[in-house]
């Protein structure tokens, strides 16, 4: 399958790229610099140097591939850049489908769109996103609404991604090694989490299952509280770090709207992914801290 991926140098996208290559996809990756293009070309990827903000740099290629996997994200450009990207990618995939060639478009969202959950949330749970992600359900709907007989559209909602040296869990490992882990609020809230390689496997599975479409949650269903994760990291750390609970008003002042997302209390179920045969190989953060520390060190050494 010929597949275009955006965000292949990021935390989620690099794992998805690895999985696509392992599965035998012919991958084109949109990257922003010739240096990144060179590094990916060495791995057998066809690099496309461009920028999501400039549709002419990728819209033609996007209309020539069997599948588009949109993972790129820029927190500073947020909604605006994501809207340009999905408008361009939807138009490209629609052109391809209209010419009689089947196309697939996978959009990466996240479980934050769901908001706090009173009980374990499935893919059809009504959404109540925090301010930071208030725009995202609309983008999910644009992607889902673009489906036609020849164009299948998929939205993946990962939980907090763990593994490697990037992301919220890796930040905690880094803080622990430096002697102080900061937690927003009391840490009694649940975070749905997913191991990056398991998440990547889901993307491959979705592309390989012609009948899959619609929304797919991706988390390990461990229902871990933030404090479970932090306690396990502290227990494992040689630095014997302190833990500082930052009151929400202070976190709001320091982190802005991200603070509200970090205190979401979410228990999420990934029934639709599991129905495809997707089984996470890692089933919690706390139970895998030793391995995650090793991966963190390896990823930092390789960077
Ligand atoms: N990480 C998580 O825990 C998590 C959880 C749930 C959902 N998600 C969602 O997954 C998506 C990816 O997140 P991530 O954590 O992997 O982000 P990330 O590590 O920050 O990676 C972002 C990627 O987007 C690329 N990018 C940014 N702006 C671009 C532009 N203008 N043109 C082309 N490429 C651009 C970056 O390329 P450069 O290398 O050039 O910067 C990088 O490859 C986001 O939508 C996020 O909300 C992530």
C-alpha cells in the first residue's frame, strides 16, 4: 500500500512510521527540513519536503496515495494549522476517490476530546472537551463526514502515549531523574494510556482492514490514576525524587489551558480496536516502569 504520513518525526508519528515500514507499506513522509528528509530516506522512506501550512507542498502527493495518515501537530499553531491540513488532505483523498481509486484517510485525535468520564467511555460517549481541545470534535466530524463510497475515513483517539523519550510519561521519568516530579492537582484522576508501539500497530491494523471506519479509541484500559504512575516511577528511581502537587490555579497560571487537560479524570474503553483483534502488549505504565526507563535512556542516547 502506498501511504503518506504527516508527523513522522514526532512521538506518535515515528512509531507509526516504524510500524508501516515493518508492515511493508511504501511510505512517503512529509517533513519540514532536508536534514529530516535525508534521515528518513536512509530508512527507505520517500521524503517529501514541505509544510502543512503550505498545501501546494503536499496536496498533489496526497491525491496519489492509497492511504493518508495524518499525525502531525503543532501545539502553537493548533486549530488553524490542523484545519488547513485536514481541508487539504480531505480534498486530495476526495479527488482520488472521485477518479475511481479507493482512498483512506486516518486522522489522529485524542481521548481528551471526551472530557471527564463518569463511567468507562466508549467511542460513542458524548464529548465534553476541555478548552484546549474544544475545536477538535469539529475536525473529527469534518473527517468522518468526508467519507464516500470510495473514501473511508477513520479517527484514532489515543490516550497518553508512553514509550521512548518524548511525551508526558517520559517527562515524568526525566523529572524523577532530576529529583522532583510535578503533578497537577492531587493525582487521583485516571489517565488512559497507550504504549507507542501498540498504538502504531493499531494504525497498521486499521489500514489493513478494509471495513474499518469511524472512531477508534486506543488505550491499554489499565485505568491508572496519575498517582499510581508517579508512585511506581518514584519507587523505581535511584534519585529518590520528591513529588510536588501543584494546585490547579497555580498550574493554570503556569501552563494555561493544558492544566485542565492534565486533571481530566478518564476511564476509556477501546472496544472497537479490540474487535479488530488489537491487543495491547503493554497493559500499564506502572507495571512497566523498568522497561520504560530503559527505552527512555536508549531513545535519548540515539537522538
Ligand atoms: N503524544 C501523546 O501522548 C498523544 C496522545 C493523544 C493524542 N495525541 C495526538 O497525536 C498527534 C501527534 O502528537 P505527537 O505527540 O506525536 O506530537 P509531536 O511529537 O510534537 O510531533 C509533531 C509532528 O508534527 C510535525 N509538524 C508540526 N508542524 C508541522 C508543519 N507545519 N508541517 C509539517 N509537519 C509538522 C512535527 O515535525 P518536526 O519534526 O518538523 O517538528 C512532528 O513530526 C497530535 O494530534 C496529538 O494531539 C498525542
